[in-house]
């Protein structure tokens, strides 16, 4: 699908959220985005995934603090960590990096810069973008996980608002 074409059941929009470990930020983004898609009855129009640029946590469920914060807001995190692969550059319509390190890692995988246009920063969509990064909460306390959830909720809502107008029912 080209970046601006209509989104249909036959041609659903494929989106992947990317962080370092795929156990904190990107599974939270995936869970929130899926939750919003479900609330709006848009399930047939989106394929939603997440991945990590590292191999540190492959196969693991989302971090327990991430799951706890999400569940308090009615969002279930059900992903298992996987590593982002070069083939995903072709496969997905939009690839959202949580921070600039993830963004650089993705650009490095995109050797010929063929997919540069669809590799974006998550906080481009945040109405309150701050410094543009979704901060890594891994080594901190619950407040960091709470902050990440709020940032991702705002960003996912704005992102889905933008994509929903392209859905052709
Ligand atoms: P995430 O958080 O990238 O949001 O999943 C991290 C998880 C693990 C590590 C770093 C960040 N780690 O260094 O193991």
C-alpha cells in the first residue's frame, strides 16, 4: 500500500511499533492501538504488531510493570517479544520508532534508504511531543511506566484519528 492510499478490508494498514527490547514501550503502544481500533470497530482494517531492535528478550511477555499500568486502564498486553527483521521494512506500511536510537537502528537495516519514508518517530503524532522521545522506562520505577503509557495513549489516539479518515468501509 502506498503511504496515502485508502485503507480497506482487502488491503488493511500494517503498522509495527518498535523499541529496544520489545517488552516495555512497543508492546504498550501495540496494546493501546489495538484497544482503540477495537473500540472504534476498525479491526478488519488494521494489522498491528510490535518488535525490538535487540535480541535481549525474544519470546518474553511484556514487562510486569507495563502490564500492570496498562491493565489499570483496561488495556491487555498480550505480545511476545520478537526482533525486528529486515523483511519487516517491506512488510509494514508504517514503522514507528520509540526513540532516536531505535530510529537509527532501523535506518541502518534499511541499507539503500528504500523505506525511509515509512520509518517515523512515534512522538511525531503526540500533540505534546516534548523532546520527541518515548523515554526508556526499563530501569526506573512505576512513575516512568505511567508516563510512557500516557505519552503512548495520546500519540496512538492522534495517529488513529489521522489514519481513520483513510478507511473506506
Ligand atoms: P523497551 O525497554 O525497549 O521499551 O522494551 C527495554 C527493555 C530491556 C532493555 C532496555 C530497554 N534492556 O536493556 O534489556
